[in-house]
């Protein structure tokens, strides 16, 4: 979003009385954030977990179809987003399985309905469209890869051939976009070549046991891509070609940094490849160390890890998930500490401190404060998805 669009967003936002309430509450949160963090309880995080699940369910039943939407204060709900719907499905299925989930039945119903909707909009080539569904875009590698996560979770529930067949068509199409250098060089986001394809390869590897005939070939392709990604990493652990824009590719957002590092880490775990895991550990440690020392992260980072722009909670939640995963394997205390403290911060940010309804209650904003440049005045469904994942991790392993 350019400067003109950003100013226009502010102009629209300030015209509504309710928005002034949210604005003043956000200012209050910034001023007293340290106190809110200090006095937060485990019950607060448990409540936030349930509210996040309810908001995600609402994002799937509020529109014209069963896909998940995003809410913006200035424009209300968007049309459904196939990509994020795909990876929200396993989150809701996981939530539905906990013993005291307030909306267990509704979350499972929403997840299954979303999966069936995704089957109905799969393209003939095997991929899924980029962007929001109303934009009617062609198949995109990254977006399609995230839908594989939902199909895998649904297949785990009922072993339906529908999920399996759709996944196979998608995986075959995705691999067709991989060139001999290991890059997804066609049909990816904005036509650019980016390193966060690791976050596409990782869910493909989840399907290896279900497709044993293709297993070896898929593992070889995963190795090829991951080796190319490592060539984009500098000695400080930062990745080139990591942003989801062209003009700010020299300072990628932590959202796409986290995609890249999480994907590489999980590929390393799946393939028992220490080189990939070590490559992921370097940036994960840089960001965990900065977070623990500052209590906050920047939204973007240059090749020397110099930060700029407002914190992007989506990336914070993704990093919390990654840090917890690393802790489970390494047992090193820094990862557990960073994970738990990030959850506290996310819950504080998600609580707006003023009267809310089903459009906002439980959702994590795109930026903190919510007028930051990433998803300005927005509650992107992917932010709440990752926060819920991280809160579920804490509940399952630390309560």
C-alpha cells in the first residue's frame, strides 16, 4: 500500500465513532502494554484460544460460501481466501478435538464444509487460485501448497479418496513448476521466484507415506529446492528473495521470513537433514534473541538484521510455533522462553480493551498497533489461525 492509500485508509477509519473507541483502546494498550503482559494469566490465554476459534468459525459462515474471510474495519468482510482456508482447516480440526472446546462441533463442521468447498473450486490443472476467490485468479504454487495442509488433515479424519485424489493432482502440478535449479519459477505469487517455497514443500512431504510410489521422487525434489534456498542465505542467516513484494525485497516481512524458516526446519526434520535444520536455526535464534531482549520484533529486517516498521503479529505467532517445535527437539531453554512470552504478547494484542462483537472478538490484527503498514486496520484470518495454533501448543504441552 502506497502513502496515498494509507492516508485514505486513515480518513475512512476516523469517520466512524466505533473506530475512535478502538483507536483510544489501542493507544491505551501501547502505553500500558508492560502491565498487561505482567498481569496476564493462563486463564486469559485459554479464553483467547476459545475466542480465536469462534472468530475463525465465524469467518467461514459469514460469507456466501464455506471459505474463510478476512475482516477490515473500513470495508467489513472480504470474499473467501482459498489459501488461508486451506491451512485454517487443520487448526479447527485440532481445536475440535480438545476435551472442553466450547465450539467443538461447530469447528469440525466448518472445517469439513470448507474442505468440500475447496474441492469444488480446484482448477483443472490441479492447483488453486491465488488471492481472494472473487478475484478469479489462476493457480498459484504457494497458495495451492497451503491447501494441501487442509486436505491432509481431513484425510486423516476419514481417509476419503476425494481428499487424496485432489492432493495428488495438486502435488503433481506444483512439481511441474519446479525448474532444474530447484526454484518454483512459474505460476507463483506475482510471477516472482521466492524462497518461501519451503512452506510448500513441507506439506508435500506430509503426504509421502500416503503415496509410497512417489515418495523417493518427491524427496529428491524437496532436496533440490531446499539446497537452492540455502544458496539464498547469507552468513547471518538472512534470506534473499524472501519478501512478498518486489519493492521491499531487500527487507522482507517476518511473516514470509517465518514461512521460509519454518518450512526449511520441517523439511530438515522430515528428511533427517542436519544442514537444513542448522540453516533454519540461525535466523530462528537471531529473532528469538532479539525478541527476548526487546520484548518486541520489527515488521521487516534487512540483510544485517536491522529492523523497521511495526510489529507483524502474524509473523510473531508463526515464530512462536517454530520456536516451540525447535524446543521439542533440542530442549534448549531459549526456545521455550521465547515461545511462551510471544503467546503472552499475542493475547495482549488480540484483546482490544473495548466493546466488541463477532466481527472482531478474538481476532489478531495484521499489525501492532493496528494502523501499521501490514494489513492496515485489518484482522487477517491467517493471523488468528497462527495465534490459535500457538495457543493450542501451549495448552497441550504446558497445562
